[in-house]
C-alpha cells in the first residue's frame, strides 16, 4: 500500500498567505496548478519567440510537484522563512526531510519515475528557473487580484515580488508581463 497520492491530495488543505488577510483564500494545490500553467506558458514563449529548446510538458510537471514538501511543513511565510540564514537553512533541511518522507511512500518500482519530480534540484537549471519565475508570477498575480478587490494587505508584497521578478532579466518573463499581466488588473466585465 502506498500513501503517496493520498498525501498529495491533502495539498488542498494547506492554505497559503497565512499571515495576511485574504479576500479569496488560496491553497497549495490551486497555487501549484497555476504555477504549472504559467511555467508551461513561459516555456512555450521561450521556445517560440526566443530560440529556446526546453520541454514545456516537463516544466509544467515539475511545477505541479514544486510545493509537495509543504504537505508536511505547511506554508511558512517568506518573511519568516528568509528572516536569517539559520532559519532558512533549518527550514530547507525540514523541506528535504519532508520530500524524503514522501518519496519513501512510493512503491519501489515507481521511485525512478518520480525521483526528478520530488527532488527537483537534480533537474536542469533552465527548467528550474522557469518554474521559479512561474512561482513568483503566481504570487505576484495573487497580490494583483487582492489589490484589485480592494485589499491593501498585499501592497508591500506586490512591490517586493515585482522587484524580485525584475531581477530575473528574462525575455520570456518580459513578454509574459507585457501580454498577460495587465488582464489581472481588470474586472471580468472589463475583459469582456
């Protein structure tokens, strides 16, 4: 018997943005799907417009699994996680333990198929960069949505995330910001 998939199904129970007032709650399962959609889109943009040769499906799959350690650790707020190097290192070790524990739940014969998804550090740098950018974009979009709904709680987070995104210096990200982000500042009626 394997508990791996049953544990993954609990992603929907782990809420994000725990320290902030939300107009609409978000769990890590919803977040992971959005990151996968964005990462896939970034990969397609990279390949089509900027001479890339990445695998969009592989990148989307990596994104689906990028938060699985949080099933056991919960979502720790970034200001706490990055408060100082000791806390960041300790939390990284806890995340490593959680991934090891989840991986051990897989049937032995399936472990080789999941290893690169659970221990994503072993994948190529280019793919991981796109997942990281998509993760930041998802958080940035959450801020825009909350602010559009009148929630001032996300103003500083939006500024911080925008600066973090600008540091990537990535043409596919610039394209995404130009073509897709403005719609997140509109109401449904304005988009129609």
